[in-house]
C-alpha cells in the first residue's frame, strides 16, 4: 500500500527515497519492538524513584486511566515484558556510565512539572482527536487537515524551518525526475507553498540552494502534470 500511495502523494517512487527498503523497514521494526522498549525499561528501572514522586493532577489521572494495567490486560492480555535480569544490568551500566562523548545523549534529566503536564496533555489531546477522527470515517467526509505535526499549525512557508527544507528537497527530487509523476494536486500544493516570493523562507539562507529552488519552480510551472485518479492509490 505504501508503495502504491507514495508516488500519488509525493510524486516519487518509494524506492527512490528508501534505497534499501527491506533494511529500512527491518531497522524500524527492530527499534520499535526491541531497542526502544528495552532502553525505556532500563531508564525506568534506573530512575524509578524520581519518576514516582509526582502527585497526579486531573489530566494525569485521565492519562493513567487510559494506560491502567487492568485495562491493558483486558485488551491485550498479560504477556507484557517486565524488567528482566538483562534490563537490570543495563540500567546499572547506564547509571554509572560517564555521560560524555557518544554517551552524552544518555544523560537523564527528571522532567519538570510543567514539562510533564505538557506531555500528558499532548497524549490526552492526541487520543481525543484520534477518536474524533474515527467517528468521522463512517460519514465518508473524513479529511485530515494539512498540519505541521511538530507545531500543530497549518503547513506553510516560514512556519517551520524543517518544512522549508523538506519542500526544497522534494522539489529538487521531483525536478531530477523531470516531474514525471507530479499530480495536479502536488503541483498546486508546492506552488502555493512558494506563492510569496518575499517570505523569509529558511532556504534563502543558502544562496545556491535558493537559486535552485527558483529554477525548479520555473520548471514546475511549465510542466503539465499527470492526471491520476485518487482511486489508483486504493487499488
């Protein structure tokens, strides 16, 4: 499905972005299923006392209710992984390992009450919004807004430097393929993003990169996009 949808949305083939697709997917699955949970359990084992000193507020109570053990077991069973001997050994190593050089990222700072509140509220908001989206699906009027998932604001030029950089990279990749898979929707989206030439777009900080953007935009404007039914992505 991802291979079918990718060119419809981005105008490039998935293999052009993930050169070694199986390796990328395998690495992702390993990180999600084993590496991150193992490191998380080790961190919790190491800093359990600091993390248990908080007094739950209303938002936290709602958050904890959603993640209650009884609810988890009822939904998924009792086969969750508890800290084993390996995790305890790893947590001990993390506790005494000097947090310098490549291990600097392992340093742990107990979150402040405000940071914890922001995190908990973000999870609650995410769950509430996800449920609202699910209720829209049967109505056949479901549409995801084009929002920056980091900031929550509408995606547009200058809103987020990484968005500026991503659009420049996408435009360069499409230009390299002679805009062969560019749909009218993608073309309109890119041109709308760069509709204000005076905007302080992050790419302008690099003269050559911005000149490339201007050249590629001229190419895009003179390109006749392909007509591709949205249903192609669902076949």
